[in-house]
């Protein structure tokens, strides 16, 4: 009863009093207000999804929790302590693997038609190039809305690999609207069109095709198309209107609409590695987290690399002379400025304490600023960056610095290093070319096209092996886009976009506003999983069982019996919730009561990837009559369900379903913990309260699984040790990449990923493994002459 | 007729009790357009209005005491005038439909020949059921997809051959659309506009037809030509597989189709004003206005409309599904809410008088149905499908009756739709060597033996269809 009284209390204070343990906070006695250390105790503003709005301190810094970070650097140390204190769970030795590799020579993608871009992929790819400001404009958004939306259900099962007229029309409208918006925006025009921004002519149009268009198309244009485009540009007048048309044309190219993968047979030749062709140094790229150099971050409390720029002082790279193997004459600095009010960033750059750039104004968006500077070989180098913010709404992040070789050397244009013009080179190879590799990796892990670094590596021919690709894949995992992509996997896998809205009567009884709760519950689950996967590097065992959560509102905290999570730190869930299953999002019902059957089916089909045959609905209908005839004032839901599924025809499946659902009966229809079941009549009147029985025999989870479950905690523990859960995760990570169910040809990759997870590998590494493996370098389809 | 005080918003909104104040649409058309159109009779328009989660019988059919009680001698079809039914016809066919009793029919006794109890994505419009529980029909052609490609329906190019709408719901979701075709030999669910802004712009483009940069038709065409040329270059490049080449060729066909549509005549009226969409009532009001205006102004003759919300502020598929399986009390109001918007559409269609003196509704056939009959999809889940028709298709259909066809195939109703749209030859509508239209397989086949000869399959429904 204590718990039942606890969760309905509406205030944070009372929730804390009910043992809503706060990680790093109240439980240690050093935060009397009961909030996680270092967080603002004020309740953040929430958006429609229940997520704090930008600037409210809730966005996780993707740099956090990267491999190699020491405990002393770990901002999430308290959460990690909680997770580390959990009992370990290993897969029982007798539990069989689901996937075996029997035909390693068989390509998983052989014979498959290329996939069309989803709307999200298309829009995300465009946004990565033209910027969010352009994509948020009204006309552009209206045009995007004309592209048919993908299913909010399981896209792996429901995706159709074909276009209807509405797709083509929507893409055309979007390309046109984006082109118009770019031409009307001084900054975007200059960034994307370069010299053509103000005075278009053929040379700058050619440069556009060799730089920006390469980014949009993810590979250099072949010579014929490039020549045709330039001819048309001239015939269209060679003016601003012609430039707009050229941009609109590129934005609906086959490469934009499809995952086009021309074979190496006649694909554009990749740029030859500079060191071979020119015997000159490559550009030297230093990522912001390159630990081979010495850093002096802004924030004195931070050791090592720091992405964030601030006004608090110079941010300095000190590069030892032994890394400066040759002389350089150009410096490029890539900075991402983000603002909610269009405030510009003022940037100053010193090289060896000599000002090289002052007062460079950068509006929101990604920018590469360049300067010419002589950097001699073999001498220590110091690059200092100062960002001046005039607005609290502005943040700036360093992405990388690139030192460019002499102008007369190869790849001196500072672009993505595409050879221009690209000349098709005949080759008999049908292996995917480096551009294809770059695209495959980028779309799988970010849902967007390759970033400049990846394209540059493709241009250099440096994506030829797993070892060469892996660093890029891991780098991509630190981007916000990777988290979004992982969220897309979760949405499809767990059905998070079709969570029911709570029953009004039930919600009212609990003092919970049902409006928007489903969306908020979804957001909470996503925050939990991405935190575990990306920030704590969790393996399956921890992911499935950690008692952590991100309830961002009082109502969510009430349901969890916890405090409100106000920042990047999770709160501890001490009322039995946790893991992937025991959350509001997965337990929520739209009916008067939670359905043990639906919950059991959910676990079977979603978390264990079990196949359950469709029931004979004639029998189902007949048994529903039995439900109507059961008296909820006398029988518990468990008793009613056991009774109606008792016929042999039902039990073939329900022996697999019912025990799981019964074990979850300790959570009510809102996902709240309970010790009593409140029974309702069909018209919403309370007719009884029943004691709850969550003990089940023979849950039949899998070979090696438990013979009994005392309740949901045991079920969670069993799932955390489950071989099936691991194979299921492997399957879903892989299937999302191709947007189709897995088949026999996929077994080798799946077997390897499954094994990684069984051996305690992190989910993040398993995800990378689904993408970066030998299969990555195999042709998708035979080329026809 | 005082038209000058009425804003376009007002006349497109229509309203009960204000019909006398609503002008005929023809009075608002440009004079030249009127002169041109006066030469021919208004075309027949087809609307399929579909919803999901089945229909509890007690909420849809008139009470048993109002069962059809007269028999037409020639056909043996039972009927009863709807005017004889006192009070609202049913919970779903509420008093909102009363003004149209003389212009509508309620049909029962129409079945599909199904044996499996699966969820259905195209039973009402394809006349087909899935062979596995995946929502994909075996016969993947819906009526709208046939009509939109017919040169009989469209002797001239129009901008939107079929206006498909799923207001507020992504049509790619399981039940999201009851519009199917077959592409490259595989079932393909056709997308619908879930966004009314996109639908409005498709029918009434802000700056001409969908096209490229620049102004003027010739420039727009040029961009499309350039894009097609890029695709052709890749197709002919020789570096792709046959499958990929097919994909690109298909897309080129779509671009060419778009190009062709740019030559379509502009709608003969301006776009309707739209209200702020702060709830589902407003959403459907806007969507219905677009559909009605598109039909009225020559932009389309085929509309596929879906309504999936269950209340002014509620759309919750899993909960509705739960009601379908066990809560008829909640299911009834949900369906009544949906059909309220159908009544609104009828009202708007009936508010416009065309040049032949008929209203738009008179010159149309509005076919409403559901994914299933029995919500629990028991053994009779595709029997006695809940059909309501409105409009006489320009006098081709009888109206005003509650008709019981007593175990005939729904397929014949779809054949009836083709006939009223002018597709009277089997060559006009038959697909994949199937005689008739839809599925003619199922464990219940014996029950329908009288209706499955080639001749019977191709017949429109008797009594309803006036030859």
C-alpha cells in the first residue's frame, strides 16, 4: 500500500519522500533540494514531446561518455555507479545462438534493388548541406509535407521500396523550395554557391558542381552529366535564375532520391591518393578530440579536448612539431554555431599568438573559415580560438582544423577533395567504390549523407578496409545525428509512435493529465536508451535492467515515484521500474486496465523477436464473450485471462504469453507500480480491489531461462541475461539499415553481431559492427551491361 | 440570389439551414469557363470514403423493425424507403444524414468471399482479402487506382486524377490507405495526403503546377526535362544493375507524368480558404473543402477519403483497436464521430448546383464502407459490409432506400462503381486476367456459386443500378 499511495502524490517533494532516489543528489546528502548535482533545480520547459527545450540544459553533450574517458572525467559517474552496482547478467551457456553463418560467400545484398531514400533520409541529407535555417523556412516545410510520410509503425516491415507520383512531386517541390530559399539567403547562398553567390558564371558553376554538388550527390559527377549541366546553365542564361535552376536540378538527382551505388565498372574514378600521385603531403586534419595534441580548454575544470567554445578564454591546440611533417600554407577551421535567435558568433583565431582572423562573424550553421598562413615544417604550432558570444542563446562548437598543403600541390582547393572535373575511369571492378562505402556507413549510422571528412576519405581512397572505415564510424557515433538514427531504430522496433493515450477515467483517478503523456513517455524511453548506449557504453545486460530514468515532468515522476530529471543526469527509479521494459512507455494502456496478454505479446514479439502466429479470430471473438461474462468484481484480471485462454487451442501460444503478462501485473495501466488491482466495470465504475499475484511458473522464455518468476524484477533480470534479446537487438540494428526483414543471406553479419552481444560487447559497438564488416565491401547487385 | 455578400469561405463551408443562401458554383466561375463547360454535361464524380476498425452491427444498421420489407419483382431484391425509418437511422448514420435520405442508400447483404479472419487493408475498395495477416490484399487494385488511369474518366489531362486524403494520419501506416495498385508485379499501397496544406497545393498550386525554378510553364518544363535527362544519363551509364535501372526508369515515368500534368487546365475556381487546424474537426473541414472544391472545379473526378480520428481531439489507434475487440459502447461514438464528417461532406456537395441543375452530390456517387464488418473479425468479419451510398451518379443509381442484397458479393458493387463512371466494358477495369474485379476465392465459395459465373461477376448490382 505504501507504494500505491506514493505514486499518486503529485509533487516532486512527495515523490522524493517516497524514496525517489536522486543520483548524485539527495541520497548523498549533498543536495538538499533533491536535484542532481550541477543541475538547475528549476523545472525545465518542455516541448511537445516532453523534452526540455534547447537551452534548458537537458541536451546531452555527445562528446560525453566516449571510449577512453576516465572515471575522473566522467560526468555520469553517479549513474555509472548505479549501473555498475547492478548484479551482472550473462547469457546461459546452454542458450543457443539464433544466427549461424553457413554461407559466408553469399552477399547479403546480392540481387536487391537499390532502396529509395526515406523522407527523413532525404530531408536530413539536405539539411546537413544547406543548414537547418533553410529547411525550417515555411515554403520549404510546406514542400516537404508533400512528400509522403513514412509509417509511424514498424518501418522495417511496412516500408515500400517504390515511389508514387506524390513522392516525385514532393521531391520536386522540395528541391525547388530549397533552391529558392538558398538564393534568397545571403549566408546560405555564399556558403553553398561560393563565387556564384553574387555573380554567377560558368567557372563558379563548375566549382559548385565540384564542391557543394559533390556533397549533395555524395560523389563527384561523371563528366557527361557535369558537362550537360554546365551547358544547360549557359543556355538558361548563366545568371542567378540559372544558378537556382541548377541547384534545384542537383537536389532531385538520382543520387538524392535513391541510394544509388554505381559499380566501380564505370563509376567516376576516385581521387588518387595524393602521396602516390603527387608526392605531396595530405591535408592535416585535427579533430576537436584529437588527443595526440595538447589542449588548453576554455573550462579549467575540464581536462583534455573540449568541443564547446565559450567566452571564458582562448581555446588552444598545441601541435608538436613532429606532426608537422611538411609545410602548409592554409588553415581551415570548421565551427558549428547554434542559436535560437539567429545571433551571430564572433570568431578570432591566432596562429602562434599572431592574429590571423579577427571579428569573423558566423551566423548559425556549420562554417569553414579559411585563411592563408605559412606554417613551416617540423616546428611546434599553436592555434588559438576565441569565440565571442553576444547572446545566451548561442553556442559554438569546434569540429576540426585542417592544415592545407601548398597551393600548387594536389588537393589545394580546400574542398572535400573531389577531383574536378571527374573523369570516368573504366574498370572491371564491381566492388563498391569508396563513395558508396562512405554513403553506406553514413546513412546506416546517421540517416544522412557522408560528412566532409568521410567524403574526403573517399576521395583519397582511404575507405578500403574495415580498419580504415572504423574510425569514421566511431566518429559518427558522437554526432547528434547518430542518436537520432538510433532513436529511429527504437521507434520502429518498440512501436514508440503508437503508444496509446491513457484512459481518461484512469488518468483522472491518478491525478494525471493524459494529454501528451504518450509522447512524453516515448521521449523518456528514448532518453534512457540513448543515455545508456551512448553515454554509458552499456551492454545488453545493463540496458535491459538499469533502474534509471529521465522523467522530465511531475506527472512522469509521479508515475515512476521518482524525482524529476532536470538535466543530463538520470534519476534513480526505486519503485521497480527500469531497463527497456519496465517503463511508462512500454506499460501504458488506453483501457481501464492493463492487458497481460498484450503485454506478453509485446515482450515476445518486440523484445524477444519471437514469431507468434496470428490467432484464429473466430476463437478470439468467442473467448471475448467469455471475458464479458466474467465478473471483475470477483475475479482478477489474471484469473479472467487465465480462464478465457484455457482451451487447448489457445494455450499453444498463451503458455508463451500469459506468464510474462502476469509477471507484469505489479504495474497498472499507467505504468505505475501497484500492490492492488483496481477493477472497473465496463462503464468505468470501480467495482473491486484485488490483491496482485505476479508469481509465475514456466515462463518459457528460452532455453536456459528461469523456471519461475517472482515478478517483474525477475523478468527484467531474465531479459538482461537473455540470448534471445541479444539476437533480437542484432536483428533490429541490422534490419533498420536495409528497411526490410532479415533473411538467410544476412546470417553471417547477424551471427557476428549476436556473438558480440553475447560476449558482453556494448550495444554501440554492435551497431557499428552491423555496418562495418566485410559485407560493407561487397557489391549489392550484379551490374547489367 | 444574393451572392455578393458571401465570401468564398462561406459558400464552401455550406451549412445546414443556409442552403438557400448558397449560390450555385457556376455563378462563381469565370464566364469563359462557364461557356466552355456548358457544352457538355457535368461529369460523374466518384468518392470512396473509408474508415477502419470494423463496425458493430447494432451501431450501423437501422433497427430490425425497419428491415427491408418490399421485394422488387424483377430482381428479388428487398428494400424499404429510408423515409419510413423513424428517428435517426442508427448511431452512426445519425440525424446528420437525415437531410440526404432521399439521395442515399444503405446497403446490406454484401459480402466478400473470405475464409481468413485477418486484418484487411483493401476489402472495401479492392474486393480482396490478404492471404497472411499483413494487411496486403491479394488482388491489389482499388477502384480509385483504376479510375485515375482511365481515359474514359479523363479524356483530357487533369492535375490530380485521384485526390487521396488521410487527414492527419500517415497513409503508410498499416490501415492508412485503402488505395492499392500493383507495381512491377508487387502490391503497392498508394500514398495519400495527410497534410491539408500539401493537398491544397496539389489541387491549387500557389505558383502554377508543380514544377521547377523560374516562372512560366516553359521554364518549369525545362527543369523537369533537365532532371529527366540526368536520370536517363544514369540509366544509360551502364554501371547499375537491371533492378536499379528499373527503379530509375519508373521514376522517370513519374517525372514525365508530372511534366504532363503541368499542361492540365487550372482549376476553374480559386482555392478554398482554410481554417486553423487546432482540432480534428477543423482538419476534416479543411480536407473536405479541398476535396469538394477539387471535384467542383475540375481538378479531379476521383476522391479517396479516409477518416481515422475518433473524437475532436482523439486519434489513438491502439486504443481504438482495443475497443474493436471488446468495447462496443466506446466504438459506437468513435464511428459516429467519423461519419459526422461524411455527413458534412455530403452537405457541402449538395450545396452546389451544377449547370445541369443537379447538385454536385447528385452528379456523384459517394461510397462509404469499413475495413471490416465485425470489429472482432470473427467468422463473419467480411459479411454484411457496412455500405452507405450517396448521390445518384447523375441519375444512374436509385436512391432513398435501405436495400438488402442477401448474400451477394461486394465485388458487384465495385463493378457498379465502374459502370456509373463509364467503364462498362470489362476491358476498362479488369486486371491480371481476373474476370470481374477483386477476389473470387475463399472457403465460403459455395455460398456464392450463383454469382461467380463470368457474366454474373461483370454485372452491376440490380435494383441499385438503373441500366
